[in-house]
C-alpha cells in the first residue's frame, strides 16, 4: 500500500513538472518512478507516452501506450492512442488494426471511426475516407473534426459546393472555428466572390486579430480588387505578427513596386530591394521574389 501511495505522489510530481516545464526530463523521471513503484498505474504510462509522442520519440511512446492496452484491454481509448503512435510512425496497417480494435470494443466510438477515415485518406482511398467521415457525423452530428476533415477532403478534390456546405456545417457548431473561416475565405476567393471572401477573413480576424495568414490572404483580396492602401495595411499587419512570412513580404514588395513605377511618393526602390533580398535569404528558391528582384534591378538602368 505504501508503494502505491508513493506511486501516486510521484505521479502528481510528474504532473506538476509537466505544468511548469512541458515535456521536461524531470516529468519523465517522476512518471518513471511512479510506474516502477506501481507497474499497473495506467495514467502514468499514458502521460509518459504522450510526452514521448510530443518529443517524437515514437519507440518509447509505443512501449508506454502498448502497456496501457495490456492493462486495460477493454478500453477503446487505449487502442486509439496506440493507433495514433503507429500512425505517426508511418505504420498505417498497424494503426488501422488498433482503431478497428477500439471500434470492436465500442461500435459508436467516434474517435475510432474518424481515425479510420484519416487512415483511408492517408492511403489515398478517397471514397473510404468520405464513408468513414460521414459515418462519424451520423454517430455524432455535433462533432467538429469529422465534418471539417470531410470539408477539407472535398476542398482538396475541387468539390467546392460540397466543401462549402461542410465548412458552414462546422461553423454552425462552432462560430469561431478559425480554419473553417480561413478556408471558406479562400474558397470564396477562388470562386471570385471577393465580398464574401473579405467578410470571412474579417470575421476570423474579429475572433483572432493575430492570425497572420488571414491578414495576408485579406491583403491579397484587397490587391485583387484594386484597393492598394487596404492591401498594404493588411500585409504590414501580417508582417508585424510574423516578419518571416514569405508570401506577405513578396506581396508587399510587389504592390510597392507597382506604386514605385507610378512615381508614388514615399516608395523607395532600395526598401523594396532590401525586402526581396530578405525573403531570398530565408528561401533562395522563392521564384516570385527572384523574378521581381530581377525586374526591379533593371529599372532605370
């Protein structure tokens, strides 16, 4: 009994260490002491396994989470977790077996159904993935993840109407789902409906004003609709949040180059060149930046 109490104490110490310093060696050592004192302490194995997962140390994650399935063979969550480790290791067949085992323990386990859909998608089985995601939605109509991944799958296959319907379905469940709002904005832009695209990005930024990708995409729409001032403002806000955002830097340089050619006051050729060289220092293969720089250096020669 004393050993089990000590195991609990070391487990709690591991939790405290993990809160103070996530994925720390101290947390690992505390959890290890816990399972040495009580080899049946599944919660310690789970926490230890997830630390190894976050560290991308999949072999140790596998050992820990496999132990949980041995201790709790009727727990579908244990098999879902083990399947995820196999998935991260690229062992998709083993991952599928674990998810199927979870489903055999609980036929309504939405996580297992969704995970099987993701495996099908990774294997290039489009119809299998759609079937599983739809099945997960039927089991739990309020679940966000299967509906979002179904929308994403439709989106990737240029099934715009179906994708839009599912993205909006996600937003009915979660009005502030950032990725759904971002993707809807991108879809509207592809379809040429710039007003709705702007509305979607603005709605996203109302929830998360620090979303650099949304600011860049909004800038692109403003630029496409000849609203240069608004476009520059959006690109600059993006770069304030993430100075290394390559697309925003090139987009801003491109619009500034256009204004420079129109002899707009305040636009300096040297500043544009400096920005493009900065992008190329990050990514020498950035073709747009290379071509724009070449064009710019030819000016006034």
